[in-house]
C-alpha cells in the first residue's frame, strides 16, 4: 500500500506502512506464535485470517483543526496545527466518499474549531462510522452546548449533502484531555442506532458502543467462534464483556438453550437485546439475557455454563478473575484477545485449561496489533 501522508511524514500512525503486506502477515504470525509459545503448540494454530490491506476501516476518528470556515479533519502536528487526512487509504470506500462533504458542511456551519494550545473553541473531534449497507453515523464532539444549535441546523444539510446519513449526535467533552469523546451524548436524529450487518446477523451500534474497526475480519472472527461453539454443542453459554452481542448472538443454535451476556455499557446491552429480539422473531429458539453490569461480579447470577466466551479489554482478565475461572466447573472457554501479551499472562494464570486451537486475525493492517482467538478445554 502506498500512502502520501506517510511518505511526506504528515502521518506516521501506520508504523508498518513500508512493510509489504504479505511480510506483515508472516511476521505477525511468527511474533504472536512466539509470544504464546509456552501455551499454544505449533499444531494448535489454524491458518491466519485476514482481509484487504487498505479500504477496510469502518470508522474514522478525526481531530478537527484549522479555523472556522476552513477546518481540517485528521490529526494535529507537533505544534497543534491541523493535518487533513480525509484521503486516508485505510477507510472503506463509502466512508472516504463521505468525508469531503462532511468537511464542507462543517465549514459552512462556521463551527468554532477547538484550538489545543489556547484551549479555545468548541468543535474538537468528529467520529464517523460506515455500515456494510452504506449508512453513516456522525458524531460531533463539542466542548459545550454553546454551538449545539449550529449542529442541529446542519443535520438536514448533512443528510442532503451526504447519502446514507442515518444517525447524527453531539458528544460533550468539556475537559482538556487527550481523549476522543466524553460521557454525555445528545442524539439529533430520529434513528438512534446504526445497523451493522455481520454474516447473517444485524448488530445495532449506538453512538458510545464499541465495534471492531474491520467489519470483514470481525465477521471471520465471529464465524470462527460460532463454528467452535457448534462443535462443542453447549446447552448454556455465558458471554462476558459481550458488547453489542457479536459473540453471544453468533453462538445461538439448535443445541444452545440459553445465552447470558454481561457488558458494562448499558447502551451496548440495549443494542444486544434488540438484535436478540430480531433473531427470536426469525425463529431462533435460543433464549437470550443481556445484563448491564461489571462482568465477573455478575457471574453469580448467570446460569452454569458449558461454554464461556470472554472478550476483555487490552489489559486482559487479570490475576484474580483468572484464578476464579480456573476454579469453577467449566469445561470450555473461548478467549478473544486484542493483546497477545496479556493473553499469555492470563493463560499462565489458568493452568487447569489447555489450548486446543488458536487462530490469528489480522484485524489491523499496517500496525503491530493483532486479534487472537483461542479455544481452551479443561485439562
């Protein structure tokens, strides 16, 4: 992949941009296998899964720079000046087509862009997500509600200028912090969710909910977990850190009587419940229960599982909870990890389980980051 931004040193986020993609795939497989060498035998590894090296990102997290009437959407340089990256080759084609129009509408609304060095202005970031069906969610991150009315007036302009705009919201980030969004969300459109079609399921993404950035490889990830689940034919499945329900909903099937999902985000849980209702309406016999709570304290209320699926954040499960999982009556565990190093730590902390199979998913081309899925069975 060739990138002018990278070549001109305007953006160096893709640290492996100058490494040929086939070499990235090979190097990644070797690196992850070495990290997990003490826990995953060479025979346990399945062929890696990957997608395209460009045009794969379903979302853009853009810092707004420039000035009122002439914004940039991208990143800030070392001096705090905006660098426009609307032509980034990682974005899905539909997302790329939307960004120039979005920049034009922002310029027309004359929103005051936030200046980091002086800490003045309102519009800090714009977060855009593109669905497989060509629809868009656009979130404006403001310092306050002072220019909320300008965004409200811009909604019909956005919908006319950019095909597929479904959800528009304002996120409030009053503090001067190095984060992309705050805690409060104000939805400005009739639709509040963005349907994300993955395999044969529709997942519903709300503004503050997490979703994998690579829809194509995420579909392969969920499909692999589904295939392992069907081989095991469990009666009850517990899905911890379930998010919008990607793993738990894919686990549904003739032998699975119940899926119990736990997720801290109440918005994500609402989305999972909606997808479950739709799945049941289509004839699925699996019973679903999704609960908004911290993952492990809720285990006492969960059914006794034949299979547990965990998809923790980068820090992993941690020592205390690994010890708990190792001690309960559980035969099988599917662990999805975005950090092979913390996965290795967690596997070491669960000596009662062994890795039957493992698969690497190249979710993040041009970077050193990887997703790993492992199937563990009680020794």
